[in-house]
C-alpha cells in the first residue's frame, strides 16, 4: 500500500510539473540570459597579478640547517605579519605616490593579498585591478616597498623577488560560466517553487481528471467546446 501511495505521489508531482512545463523552461532560460548579459556587459573584469618573494634570514655556522628548518616551520605563522606589513598605511602611501594613483590607502589595501607558498619561505603578493597592466605594476611596486619595510620591521636580511609580476591575460572574475550556471539552477528552483505555489492556489476545476481527483466523483459525460467561428 505504501509503495502504491509513493507511486501516486510521484505521478502527481510529475503531473503538476508537466502542467506548467513552460515555466520550468522559460524562467531558467531567462535567469541564465540575464546573468550572461550582466556578466559580459555590466560587471567590470578584475585581473590579478602576483609576485613571488623570498623572505628569510641568512644562515651560517654549524646550526644553520636546524635554524633554517625552524624558520621554515614558523614561516606560515609569519604570513599574517607580512600581510599586515604589505597592507600597512606606510607601504600603501608609498606605492600610491610612486604609481600616481588617486585612491586612499584603505582602498589600496583592499586590492592587496599576501599568501604563503606551501612548505617554503616564499610568499606571494597579489594585487587586483580592472587594468591588467596596472595590476602588474602595483604588484611589483608593492613588493619593492615591502622588501624595504620588512627589513626595517622584522629581523630578516634575505628578502628577494623570485618572480616579478606580469600583466595577466585573463580576468579572475566575474566567472561568466559559473554565474550563468548558478543563475540557471536558481531559476529552475524558483520555477519549481512557483509551479507548486500556483497549483496550491488554483482551486478551479478544468477537466474530468480534476473532478475525479478532487471530488472523487465519476464523470457521466462532458460537453465539448464549440467555437462559433
């Protein structure tokens, strides 16, 4: 009996969805289309340029290997400190001045991100901007100013640029394909919800099947619709 009820419920669900299938098609397509228009023509592409740096100490003596290993373990913990230095007002103001930008230090700091290269003493300084050439320029300027500042603040004497930043070819956002896919899925979910809402609100009887379903009465006959034309 339970299996029969489950089959009936599934059939009812499919019937409801099929009844308003035009909503299940049109709403996701409209959502995907709108997302595509916004992603391609409205949202500003953002580019990320990165420079890789070595930040550490010069080791010598019998304990050089041990000291280097200990500093390697502590490197990831120091990334937060390096990040704050790279985003500091002093560094931001110098980079803004050298680049000739008309933004505040706070706005510049939002563009900068510092992350560690796993299991190394390397860190990556990234800058995001709508102009790929400017993003690379700011990343290189930030690394140069950062090198001077970190030597002053931290007890390090081995700060070098491993890879300079170059203008990126592709933007990191918006992710057009992902945006369109998400919009299509959300549109489909909204369409399914709307279909069931309309079915719940619709109390009218339109066919003999509706009479059997809602009133549980047999249909003795039906009058066909006649067009006067």
